[in-house]
């Protein structure tokens, strides 16, 4: 008979996703309770990306983006990482820095760029900052896609600057239908619509499905499952 002690069950999530989820929980960036969203829906969970406000947490976030990008088999090659103003700016820079740490030979020449909310009319002028986008393949990073307005604006701005968006990576996919209290509800999510409109892959570090399998509290899991049953999209 083996004398080895029983091992704890393995998480069904990849190690980098599980580590990121634990960071979210430990620092209460991902909270559980009752939260009224902009749509008017009452959600049992909420991710406050604004709480990635220390060097340790920002490094953790950058590593999660970098691992999602680096391990993807569906993202094409890219020349520039683009962060839409304002939240996307630190995301683009820290993600690229962590990608360089992972594979300097692959990402050493990749640039980063971001836009301004207001066009600058002095100095170097213009709307874009960082590597020029003309003729470049651009990967967009942001925190979430809710209605898709900010991402559509970014895609348009990149096209105006001569670049081509080849993929989008976000922190969380809530996997829920567009709509809400007092608004027309559509069948798909904003992410599904962006994928169709832009013709590119949209990846998330974590999805609602990941939260459901990765969170250990049974009550939180059940409430998320109920929410998905009520508002979720059908996975393709």
C-alpha cells in the first residue's frame, strides 16, 4: 500500500489563469455580492480593473496578458500592441514588457502605441503616440468589452492611421447578451459582434466559464451559474 499522502485536486484552469484568478480573489479585485451594472442587471460578481494599482499587481496583470497572447494558437503575428486611452495604455505597455521577458527573440522588435482622447495640436501633434501604425499589424489590449463602443473607436482610429487590427485581448469575457433593463436585448454578446464586424479573434484572460470552474466557494459558483443561465450567450 502506498504511503504517499493524498494530493489536492488539480485546478482545471491552466496554471497562469489559476494564478491570475487567485490574485484577483486575494486582493478583492474580483468581488462577489450584488452589483448593479450599467445595463441595470444585478450581477453576482464584479471585476474592478482599477484596483491593479501597485507594481506587484500590475506585473501580475501584465504576465496574465502576456501568457494569454504567447500561448494562443489563434492569434496571428503582430507588429504593435495598442492600448486605447485611457485604461488600455498601461495594459499595452506592461503586456509588451512581459512578452519580451517570455521570448525576447520573438517580441524584441514589437512596438506599442496608444491614442489620445483629444488630438494634440502642438509639439509632435496628432492623436497617436508610440510606434507608427502605418502598414503595421496591430493587436489591441483592453480590460473589458461591454457595449463595444471603445473597441470600435480604436479599430477605426487604427485604420485611419494606416494599421490593421489582427486581434483583440481583454481581461474578462462576461459571456452575456447585449441589453439590459429598459433596453432591447440581442442574442449575442458584444464580443461576438466585434469578432464578426472586425473579422479578428477576441481572446480573454478569463471568462465567466473560467470563474465558475476556478472559484471554490459553492455559493458563488451557483450564483454565477444562475446569472449565466439568465443572461448568458450560447457558446459556439
